C-alpha cells in the first residue's frame, strides 16, 4: 500500500510536469464534445478543468459553453449576463465565433464562447432551420480557417460543454466533434444512461459524422471506498476497455467550491486532490490522442 509520502511525491511530479508544459501538440485540432444527458455528473467541471490544464501546459484551447445554464462561462470567469453575445448568436444568427470568443483572465491561450439563458431557445429556433445539426461544425470550421489566414496559432483543443439533454444543441456538438468525452458518476443507473448515450452517438455517427464514437469515459465524483463505485467502474471498464480513462476524479470539496470564485479548481487551488486528478486526466487525454494518431498513421 502506498504511503502518504509516496502519494505526495506522485502528486508533485504530476504538477511539475503540467507546469513544464509537458503536453504533446496534437497533429490537428481535437474537437471534444463533453456530454452526458444525465444532469450534474461533472460535465462542466471536467470540461473547464481539462481545458485549463491543457492551456496551462502551453496549448491553445477554446471552451464552447453550449448550455443555457452558462456554468462553464461562470467557471472560467467569463460574463454571460443577458445580452452578451453567445453561442446562440453563432448558431441562430450566424455570428462568427471570432466575434464571440472571449479570452479568459487566466492565460491568453484559454478562450471561451459563452452561453446565456437565451441559448435555451436554440432548441426551438432551429426546429425548421436548414442544416440545423451542422451549424456548430460550420462555424468552427470557418473559425479555424480564419485563424490560419490571420496567422494566429492553430487551436489544439476545442472542448464543448454540452447541456444535460440530447437535443439539437448536443447534436450540434456531436456533429462538430471528432471525439466524445463522457463524464459519469459511478452509480446504479449510470450504465443504462450510458447505453442510451452510446446509441445516440452511433446514430449521429451513421447519419452525420462517421468518425464519432464513445472515445473517452471519465469517472467523476468517485468514492473508492464504496462497493457500488467499484462495481460500476468494473462494469464500465468491461464494456469500454479502451475508452475508460485510468484516472478517476475523486469527490472533493475544493472542486465544488471553485466555481463560486469564478475559477477552475486547477487555477484556484492547484494542489488539491481534485486539481491533481484533473491534471492527470488532462495528461491522459493528451496521450490518448497521440496513441490514436500514431495507430492511424501506422495502418
Ligand atoms: P449539468 O448537467 O447541470 O450541466 P454537469 O454534468 O455539468 O451538470 P457539474 O456542474 O460539473 O455537472 O457538477 C455538478 C455539481 O457537482 C456542481 O455543483 C459541481 O461543483 C459539483 N462537482 C463536480 N465535480 C465534483 C467533484 N469532483 N467533487 C465535488 N463536487 C463536484
Ligand atoms: Mg454543466
């Protein structure tokens, strides 16, 4: 059994690796939808903290807040009062992302497209709209191309924080993304939810986006002392051996407190257990991509 000293040493090593910017630059922009139709499972917390660690590691990162609750905007300290231009304007009005993306105060390479309460109306506004599922994809493509033309650095990661539903907004995220990251809590109904989510992802893949699949699953608010958590984890690993991340995010008060300071926990209290776990998860996600790219290159 490892001692507290071993644990502290391991934590210190992870933190210094992150501080040194030890993250591989992906060969192309990785667009990751952070999704789960179940509410309160840690989507937003995961999206903003993984984004923050990657940015801290020197990569160019954009978070798209695709949820009318605006939680990712709050957590990144980005204003999202009524009237702020947001992802609503991008999807409904065709406003370019470059006019909407805001630089966060933490580091110049971490950006956020905010969401306001009117984002809820996207579901209705787009009901009969033309190409309603691919609006985010088109906007993002135009933004990435525009950055290249302007000589701006290429984005390394785009993380889309989805709402807790499988409506048009989440579908837009699935069509825009190359990968889906599913945060899930280890509880009894989680596996049923995962089955539904997998079916939806596969359906979108068939119709709109053949590269899409369940790429990564991260266990959140994990309590390794309970038998239920361990059972659910074993089950998920059994069904998704490749996709299930090694790193589990423990339940931690500091993680829950951070949004009220308008900051991801990894910036606010980088040494807390939750921050260390998110640093590790971000590293794993970055490496997951490298392995993926290499395999593709080899075949
Ligand atoms: P929604 O479906 O409403 O968008 P979500 O899936 O985005 O929710 P979060 O908002 O990230 O979930 O988390 C739900 C709540 O749990 C929040 O209050 C958050 O601060 C808290 N929380 C998330 N992760 C942890 C953690 N590891 N430890 C303790 N609390 C956490
Ligand atoms: Mg959320």
